[in-house]
């Protein structure tokens, strides 16, 4: 991602798409996203998708149905914060930070 912070709704859209793809083997339609997240219009979904593409969190093939791909749904700012904190952390704090990163599924390498 390009480092731009995502909104709670954008994170919800990404999580929904990722979960849907894991369960179904393909990305959801805009209507399925709308219904799954309780949004009121397909245009609201399209706006979220366009913003996520612009932020580098999603990729889509224009003109193709079900072509959404989650590129990076982890917060790069969170990963960077963990890395900075690990530099000067005590051994005990490092162990806690590494365990927290593992729980969150963050790649610190």
C-alpha cells in the first residue's frame, strides 16, 4: 500500500472481500459486497472499491466481473511502528511485541 491510512469501512470491505474469496474461490460482486456489509447502494461499494484501488490495497481488471484482488490489507504503518519499537526494546518487551505481531499476523521482516 502507499502508506495512506484506511478507514474502518474500507477495512471492512477488504476483510469481506478476503473472507468471501477464501470461502468461494473468487471475488464477490459489488452487489454481494453491498448486501454482505449492509450498504444501501452499489455506487457506495464502487466508491469504496475505487478508493481502495487508489490507495493500493486492491487491484481490479476494468471491464471484468469478479476481478478484485486484495493486495495488502495489513497496515504498513502498524508494521513500521512495531519495527521502530523493537529497535530499542528490552528483551522482555521484544518478546511481547513479537508475540503481538504474530497474533496480528504482521510480517516484520
